């Protein structure tokens, strides 16, 4: 075990989260051992458990941090088109999903029924829906309610589709992203007074 460095409690927690994130991304959830986290962080198991009382607690903290960072990376610019905004948000998430495949599969498969992990994912999806509602032209409360429901269903669709794609890449990343964009456009068109994406789908190359 490498020599332990003196860190403040906040810095030590950040270090342990970084080590945990790396290990949960590199291997399936069941293969990650707290002993490995402690060894790679250069701390005792007792110190690790002082910060995170279980592997589940460590994973939940890692995934919460990832969700927070994804929300920071997902910005919806009112000046951009709907398709541009959706593409930016999807690309940010796909970048993370591909780089952290094991962690995403753990959250959505191994720990799918865990209330803490489910809350993290639900909160992120709700935040994304709220941001999208803020940039769409919603004329009245009835339209807002209808669009909100459509976006909620669409975000779940995207989540399920992307997780399935991580287990078996049945199409290219671009095809996956465009399928998600097309589903959003198709769901919103009947609910909005104007076509939210008049140039979608793009014309096929000559």
C-alpha cells in the first residue's frame, strides 16, 4: 500500500470518490472490492469505511457526483434549435455512458431496484425535463402539462434504449443519438403550435 498522505476530510472524500469512480468504471459492480479501493487510495479499510460505510454508499456517492457533472455539462441554449439542444445533451450523456459503461450498467441493472440510486437518476431526469420545458414555446398550462408528460416518457425511453445499447451495440452511436432526437421531435410535434424541428429529419446525403 502506498504511503498515506495527510488530507483534509473533504479532500480525502474527493480522493476516495475519484478512486471509486475509476474502479466502478473499469469493472462490473460485483467485482469491485472495498479492499481494492482502500489499497489504491493508500488508506486503511477503517478510514475508507469511516467515509463510506459500505460499497453501496460509495457507489451511490460516485453516481450522484456523476449525475451532478452531467447536469453541469448539459446546457440548453434558448438561441439554439431544438435539435441542436437535444444533440448537445445526448452527446454529453453518451460520452459518459461509453466511458463509464460498467458504472451505468450497475446503476441501471445491478442496482435497478435500489431506492437511493433510483432517486439519483429520477432527480437528474426531472432536472433535464425542467430545463427542456424552460426553452420550449409553451403557450398555456395545458400545453405545458402535455409536453411535460411527453418529455418524462421520452427521457425514460432514452435511458432504456441507451442502457440496452451499452450491452449490445446494435447500431452506431450517431444512429442511436438520432433515434433519440427523432423520438423527441415526434412526441412534441402534435403538442406544439409550430413544428419544433422543421428540418428534421435531415435530408439523406446525395
